[in-house]
């Protein structure tokens, strides 16, 4: 079963939204996945997602209230098939943190979306609620593309 970990800075905005969007899309399409999220920083560990993230997910039929922030660990690099950063800084940090024997493939979230490769998901933390709507649009586009690719890969395996 494919496993994915989404990583942003504090694990209270972008990565829990990505986790929620992928869980919802995978359930809708009947694809079994292991999905989690984490942050490169630890200052929000144990906290729920930002209330603006909870609100945008809820408006779109996804409940992320049970999620709690945690920091990415070296063990995650062996536990997950894919570790997906939400921006370039977090991808750089993941490359630095990852052990030499890690199996996880690192990527940016929008690398999964045709035509968006190399783009970062903007951090909505310091802005207004509209920024969370833009983040939701990005993570749902990525969730659809991920499920499509992972479904195709699963049917291609012997």
C-alpha cells in the first residue's frame, strides 16, 4: 500500500490540508493509502490545525480536526514511500535531515500536478482566509493528480 507524508514548516496549515485532501480523494476513488503529515519545525507539536485551515477543509466537506502537528523524524524516511514537501525550503531541509539509507522519494507537492512542477504552495499563515482557499485549491489539485498516478501505478504492477 503506498504511503505518503506531507511536510510543511509547522504542520498546522498546508500539510494537514494536503493530508485531508488526499485522504478524501483516495476514499472517493477507493484507493488504499497510508497518509500522514508533519512539520520540519516542532513548535506546534501536539496542536490541532490552524482554525482557518479547519474552516476551509470543512467548507469542502473534509474534517481535519482530529489531526495533530508533529515533527518529521529520521524514521519517516524509512516508513514512507513518498515524502512530499510543500515548498522549496522544506524540501531542502528534508534533504538535509534524511538518512543515507532512507527509502522515501522526496518531491514538491506540485511536482505531482502536470504543468506545475517546481512550484511551491504559498504559506497562508500570515495572510487572510483567502490564502487558505488558494492553498486548498493547490492541495486538492495535487490530491487528484496523486490518486490518478498512484492508481495507474498500482494497476501496472505485476
